[in-house]
């Protein structure tokens, strides 16, 4: 049987396919937590992106008018967010002998799995950024950029299993902006603890099904033919890449609460795919590279370190806060799980 176009990786066809599939698999993007921000698209080059802004609120109270004195002029001040570009890449190779031994094409298998791989790797970078602005799960440093938006995350605090009270506390920390929380991210152990306690509700979005609960309005077909888990009205994202500390029944898990657009994304260059054939080694290889930015809105990459590793992204000293507290859109709780 002849080799068909569908059996090989053609970069100009494959790359858009992988980008589309990666987007569909990105739970943070699908939930609205991550939203593209045009100012973070550093197409002109560079390792950092500056996003200047005016301070949210004017200062000072009304003055009492008098015919013997003048008003004292106030001013508005500016600051800037700073995002850092992440340059990432990966290569995969398969030899002809491996394909013959397996009786199947390894490169085809790689091609089928690459979108999930890219989505997962980007998610890990995002969570590393969150780890940096909040610090360690159970000993959050007071110097962490978003320290004031943590629940039971400090040294000496006693975490508990996730309850409705945590959602209420998260909303309270954001004050009159608390009702803007729309999603949360939990470890699978925390999620299945909620499932066991029958605390999870589901939005069904099955087109044409009798039990469709999202067949009309703005949520119609928003999530595909799936049941979307929610807790206290917040869409639940499940990831085993969230930070944990400890082991067994003493394991403490990070739980994140988000407003829509709490994390901004930008792209310096769209994902590139290249392929190569080594005729001497009788092997095929493909590589991908991505150049993008994930940025917790209201934070600032406070050091000159370019293209940081995940360890550097998770370093508290590398981040600072530039927005007022209530204008930040992320709260973190520390929880236990009865599944341990």
C-alpha cells in the first residue's frame, strides 16, 4: 500500500492543526481564565514586555469650597506591568527499525499526541508563574507579590478540605470585586474529594440531548459535548500540576480561584514545526518551538532574568505587585483531601 499524505507530517499543514487542537485542550483558555492581551504580543522582538497603565483610583477626598482659598490639585500616577517571554522547544525522533519492530509508525503516534503535550507544557508554565506570585503552598512568604490573597497558606495555618467557606473567603478577599470569580483550579485529589462529598454540580452541554442544561443563551455549546464540573458556581479545572507539599494524609494542595482574564497571554511568534530525515541513521525527526508569555494580571516580572526556567518563574523574589489588591483576579487557598 502506498504512503499517503495523511501518513506523514507536513509542517505547513500540521502546525495549524496542532495550534487548533492545543487551544481546544487548554482548559484555562476554554474557561476564560486566560485571555489574550494584544500588548503582550512582542512581535518586534525582545525578552520583556512593558504594559504601562494609570493607577485605578484617584486619591484624596472632596475639599470644602471656600472664597478665601483655592482647591489643591491632585494627580494621577502611572506604573507598568512587565511580562517575560518564554522561549520553549522540543524535538522527537523515531528510527525506521523501531517502526518495523512495533509494526506501527511512531511518528504518526507522536503527531497524534503532540497537541496534548503542548497544552500540558504550557499549563505547567502558567502554574509556575502562579507559584512565583504566591510562593510555597504551606509557608507563603509575606514578600510574595500576591501574599494578601492567600487562604491558610502561611506558616502555622491549619488547612482543611475544600468547602464553600473557601469560596466565600476568596470572594471576601477581593471585596466588592469578589463576585467576578468565575473558575477554580484544583488537584485531582481535591476534586475527587468534592465528588465523593457530592459537592460537584455539572453543566451538560450535549447538543440535542434531552438533559441539556446549556442549550440556550451564552453558554450554548460553549464546552462541546461534555459535562462541565462546577463548585459553588465556579467552573472547575482539574490539574495534577498544581503545587503540593507533604505526603499521605498530610499532603497540602494549592487551590486557585480566578476572575475572567486573570491571566493574560501574548505571543512573540506562533508555534513552528520542522521535520528532518537522517538518511544515514534511517530516522525521522520533528521539532517544535514556541515563544509566548503568560502573565498574572497586576504583577510585574521584577528582575532582568530573560527566558526563565520554571524554577525561576516559581521564585518569589522575581515578582512584585503593581495593581491594587482588589484589582487582582487570583486567590489561592491551601487544602487537604480525604482521598489521601
